[in-house]
C-alpha cells in the first residue's frame, strides 16, 4: 500500500548533514545507517541514546516513563530471563507507540575467485575495500 492512499503526504529530501537536520524541527522521519544494537551486541546504549528521555540521539523527543524505566532496569540486569522479558516489553512499547522503525538490508554477497572461497562479510564491517584480503589458508 502506498502512503498517499491512506492520506499520508510524503516529501522526500536529501540533506547535507543528517545529524544537523535531525537536531532541527523540520522533519518527521529520517533514514539513517544506524542501529539500536552496538557492535558488541548490546541494545542498552542504542536504547538509552535514541529512545530514553533526554538521550543524546533522541532526535524524535521520545519521553515515555514506562520505556525509561524498562531500559533503566535492562541496563543493570545480568539475568538472561529477566533481560529477555524486559527486551520483549521494551519492543512492545516501541511498537505500540511507533517510536522506531527499522529498515534492513541483507548482508552483501561477495563475488570472488578460489582464493576467496568461503569469505563471509563480517557483521562489524560491511565494507569491502582495497585493503580487504582473503584469510591465510
């Protein structure tokens, strides 16, 4: 379904500095290469920075006492079952309130020769550059 069909007007624009644009007030949504999960696999920093009241990257101005409490509890819990429960509850709040939407892409394929057989693009660095080389056999 196209957004116009349900009464939503979309105006797409490119900006020179997406961070500066998001710090302003003339936007409703931005597509950025960002994640709520750190390279170490923890969602706490991304949630705290992006969705907790006063977070350093909370450009949408989200201020939700329930979400703040759940993230604060998650940040000090080491119990796997409790963390799973908290994350599920956090996800529900985010979904129900429409605070965040993810766009995703699958890992890129790499076309190579025999020396590169079995190469997998590392999740922490999705860029293949002139310095990328096959692992020693």
